[in-house]
């Protein structure tokens, strides 16, 4: 298997729909999911590049792994649930710091998932789209709690945290998405926008990487070794 050329990581609280988004994009379906343990990855061929996309666990107990998954990432997709305001706050409080290990010119996308729930007529006391509404990061009430402008304001906080100038990075309008893994709304747009933007990052990473070849002429002669059995 060829080594991936670049890495994209999905981060976000448990139950926001990271695994579902990836399955919708990669497998074109919306299956039942179980809460992710550790992490898992998919490989995507995009043009001539091999991109790995890492799905991480949002559960608190796996938090320590997040910065490991982010190491060298060319893009991070920070995911929240539009019907659960706390999940956007968690991105700022708990997940943004995990991206310190990402590539210096890492791109950020902010994704509000489960818009289908807020597009449906509100149901009396309704809960939906979540495995366990009682848990932290759990259920979605089905009434939209986070607006796209809130996500764009968070995107600007990311730039501030990373000390990036707005002029040097894609605009918030380009990098904030509202999606539904259930209906597929904006899912292709999200991933394919990120893939397109990641290609120049991959090319820059390649240009900065130490050469992978060895100059045989200048390499020292190998030390003589004895071989044979030791009996
Ligand atoms: N209605 C609706 N439900 C969704 C959507 N995306 C995910 N869900 C549901 O939300 C629950 C959690 O989805 P997952 O994709 O497993 O969430 P996750 O972010 O991967 O969670 P962890 O692996 O625990 O971090 C599941 O019951 C999904 O079916 C969506 O767009 N709309
Ligand atoms: Mg998951």
C-alpha cells in the first residue's frame, strides 16, 4: 500500500456524527453506528493523491489520543451538532488544543451536522439522531441551537488561536458547513472542498520534507560483518 500523501482528521464531541459523515461520503449510506473506540481511517484517492481520513472518538476517555491522530494533519474537520450548542463550545474548550500537533499550515473546516433534525417540524419533547440523549454530547433536541454565524465566529477564534491572518487562509464562508449525514446534504461539498484545498498543503509538505533518496556515491562503505551460524 502506498504511503498516504496527506492526512485529514475529524474531531468533535461524541454523538455529533463524525463516523456517520464519513460513512455517508465513503460508502454512500447512513448505517447505524456505534460510538467509535480509539480511531479508524479511510483512504481516499483524490486526483493523483492518496489521502487518509481519520475518524476519532469523541468520548472523553479517548481524549488523550486526539493530539496523536492530529500529528502532521493537513486539515482538521471540527464537527458539532447544530441542535446541541454545547458541542460547539466543546470544540473550543476541548478539541482545538489537540490540533497543536497538526501541520503548521493545517486547514480548518467547521461543520455543523444533523441539520435534517432542525429542518423537520419540531416534535413535542422530541429527541432524535442520538444514541443516548442522557450522556454528555448526547441527544439533539431537533431545534436548531447553533447558527452558521456562530460557527463562523468560532472559525475566527481558530485563526486567532493559531495566530493566522485572515488574509492568508480561506474565508470563514468557505470553511463553515452545515451538513446532514442522514440526508447527505452538503456532505460531498464538505469533503471535496477540503480535498481540493488540501492538495497545495500536501505539495508544500512534500517540498519541505527531507529527501527520501540516498546518494549511494557519497554513502560510507558498509562495515564488514561476519555471517554464519553461531554454533
Ligand atoms: N438525524 C441525524 N442523525 C445523525 C446524523 N449524523 C449522525 N446521526 C446519528 O447520531 C448518532 C451518533 O452518530 P455517530 O456518527 O456515531 O457520532 P460520532 O460523532 O462518530 O460519535 P463518537 O464516535 O462517539 O465520537 C447516531 O445515532 C447517528 O445515526 C445526521 O446528520 N442526522
Ligand atoms: Mg464515531
